[in-house]
């Protein structure tokens, strides 16, 4: 990965109660370079752990996490399937915990469980690894986490069948919403399991730096100044998962004051389009795949024709077929895999959520001061799994 210019955020623009979130969004290009270096330094150890697993023709790789961490698995799933030539699935820890036998039906199938966890202290994150060990004859664990002191890292640090890959310490967001943690964990998975087979890894930090230092903050302000009371995020494949994460980020940082919905570019017409009003803003993530891209452009044009001017924007790495005035361009990413394209693209969603939070008078670092929603989930009872 190229060395990104260190972030120089405009501190005059830091929202009240949002210093952590503001900093954690802007530090990402620098942390991405650090994450790439970490994986490079651990390459020999990672290969020694992964090579015997990947040599298994029947290996099943399960990418897991909860909330934003679940979207991480969905974003990288297809890219890692192509890179490894193995079965790769994304299953949330919440699904593994609630319906374990449906997730692990083939007891004798070799499995690598890849866990994404910011803190490593969420009950389902711990439960998912324990359930996998209980139900599977052969289960290895790759844990990609931001917290070396978390329960998940501590439980697996000394296990021969586990590998703990840590992000830079600064990636453990102090703000409520996952920003740096998400993207550093994404990079950890793409570098460790995909490596040179993943297109665009060397360019994403520069693309993000250009976004943060260019016109994007002003263009986001133009969008949020229209005071939309709901947002819809659309995309296809890996970018549909990015749309889901984008919707979640907006709901979190505005404390639910701004309603958000996500869907696929094709699926949106099948009912969810009823969500639209004249005060809806829409963001369409446009795929780099030439075939898939056609469907993203179709829904962009359809929404642009039906909503007020300026309320529909495209986030894309290629300008062809898109109006420049309504396109947030990801320079240097035209040849990237969509999973890699998601890295700079998610900064757009993070900045939209931060701006909308500020417009709502929220404190982005703690949008739920009464504790009804928590940074690390609370109130979950993990019920014992009966012996099988």
C-alpha cells in the first residue's frame, strides 16, 4: 500500500461532542498504511498458520461478526472466495449464536472461522467461537480485532489452532460508531487472506486522502443542508453490504432521528421503493464490474428522475455514464475490486452520518446518553448449547 499523507483535519469543523468520531474518520488513510505494514511483518507467521488450512479442498471459511463487523464479512466475502478458491460465507455471530446447527451442519467439514471484533468483548463474538469448537471436528480461528486486551484475543492468544491479528491500537474507536476499526479489520482480512490477488489495495489510502482533502466535505454539506429526513443507500454485491453499513452508521450517529434504509440496486424496486418521499436523499454505490455497473446506473437514473435535483448522488471510481455534479469520485480506484473500493467509499457514509448528526444537534461520540444503545452490546444472555 502506498504511504498516505497524514491526516490534517480542520479542527474548526469538529462537531460538538464529536471529537473522537471526527478524528477517527480522518485518521484512516494513515492507519491503513500501518495495517498493511503489520500484515507484511507477520506474513511468514500468517502463512505458516493459513497454508495448511487453505490446502484443504473442502475448507469452508466463515466470516463472522455482529453489526458493523458482520457487514465487514459481507463486504469481503466474494473477493476472498475468488482469491482463495475456497468456499467463503459471511454469517453474523448473532445468527451463529441463535441458530448454531443451521450454521454448522457439516460437522466433519474443515472450517476457518474469521472473527471481526472491535473490542472482542461482545457476548456473541465469544459465543460464536465456542459454538464452532463444540459443533465442528476441525475448526481453526483467525481473529481480527482492535483490542489486544479483549476477551476474544485473550481466549485465543495461546491456542495453536488460532491466530490473533491486531489492528493498530488507534483503530479501536473511542467514539460510539465503528469507523477506523471497520476499515482496518477489512484490510486485515483482504491482506492476510487475499494479498496480491486483491486489486486496489495499494491505492485505497491515497484515494481516501484525496477525498478528505478535496471537495467531498463541502458536497456532503450541500446534501445535508437540504435537510432530508430519510436516506436510502443502494449497491450491488459487496457494495450492497457497504450500503447496509452506511445505513447503520447514519442511524447510529443521529440516534435514529434520521431514518435510513439500504438495499440492492435491483431489489429496491421490489417493495422498498415505497420508502421514498420528496425529502429522501439517495446514495448509489456504483460497481467497478462492467456488467453489475449497468444496474447501478439504471437505479441512479431512475431515482434522479423522481427526486428533487441534488438529492441523489453516486459514489463511483469511474465517471462514465454519471453527471459530474452529482458524483463523488474515488480517484485512482477504477481498477479495484469492489471490496477494496468499499474502503474509501465508506468514508463518504461516515462523513454523511457525522454531518447529519451535527445537523440534528446530537453528540456523535455518544448519541445515546441514556444508554439505550451501547458501544459494546449489553443485556445479552448466552444460553448453554445442549450436547449434540
